[in-house]
């Protein structure tokens, strides 16, 4: 898919804006990662650009991090969909070494759940959802506008954006700072449509 052109002036960050950097970790962003996203390494520089803009404007920067136990129904080997990835305390779970990480980190999937959205974790067997601390972090800062970058566009970025909209945050996705897995052809297009239909802007 041809990525939407970035807004020439960039995002207008301020103290009521929060940049959420989703899962820019080695297993996704490095070609040697277990669940490498094509072009994922290019997201690092684009994310750093947004981190710099946000920090200069006094905006909050928050990071999400997949942090799975070695055995979880989330993984294909244990009955799930995905290859083993982002296992706690491994190289694959670490943030990409070139990513600027200065801000709170929200870990998801810690207890074996499906950690797609930065805002919630879902039990892969019962489907029950529980909130992460992300919403509270944003509320405590008086956040009104959420900007989302990271990996992957059609999985965790999409889930985070849809939850941000559901929770009432004005939401923008920076298109050149994300890439899609595309398990099925066209998943990236579907994700952008779903996010726009939920009221998010694609910059």
C-alpha cells in the first residue's frame, strides 16, 4: 500500500498531547527478530523524530512494550497465532537500541495475555479484558490528544488507536512512523479504514 503522505508541518504537540510509541522492539524492528515487520527498522528514525518534537513541546512520551512469558496461549507453539516473540528479559523484547527511550513504559502481555492494545490486555482463552496503566498515565497528565507511532500498524498500533478513540481521546497516527505485518494482503488498508472510521486522523 502507498503510505499516506506525512503532514508537511508535522504534528502540533503541546502539554495536553501524549505521544504513544508502540512496541519498537528488536523482535519487530530488527531484520533478525522473531516477528520482524518489513521496514520496521525505518520506524525507529521516524519515531525518534516525533519523540524529539514532542519533548520540545512539553508533551508526554509513553512507550508500550510486549513482555511475554516463555509459554503463553498467545504463541503458536502453545495454541495461539504468533511465533514466539518479545519473551521477557531476552534481546527480542528489548527496545531497538537506536530508539530514544525517555518516559514511562507500559508493559503488556506480562501474565500471558494478548497484549495488542497499549490500553488493555485480553485473556487469550476467556477473552476477558483488563486495563493497563496507560489510560491513567494519560488522565493524570490531562491528555486530550494522543499521537500513535510504532509497530505493527495493523495489529498493536490499530488496537491502541481504536481504544484511544473509544476512551474519548483525539487521536492521530503518523503514517511514516509505522509499518504493517500484513498477515493477509491488504490488512494495512483495512487497518487504516478502521482507524479512520473510529475518528482517528492519519497524518
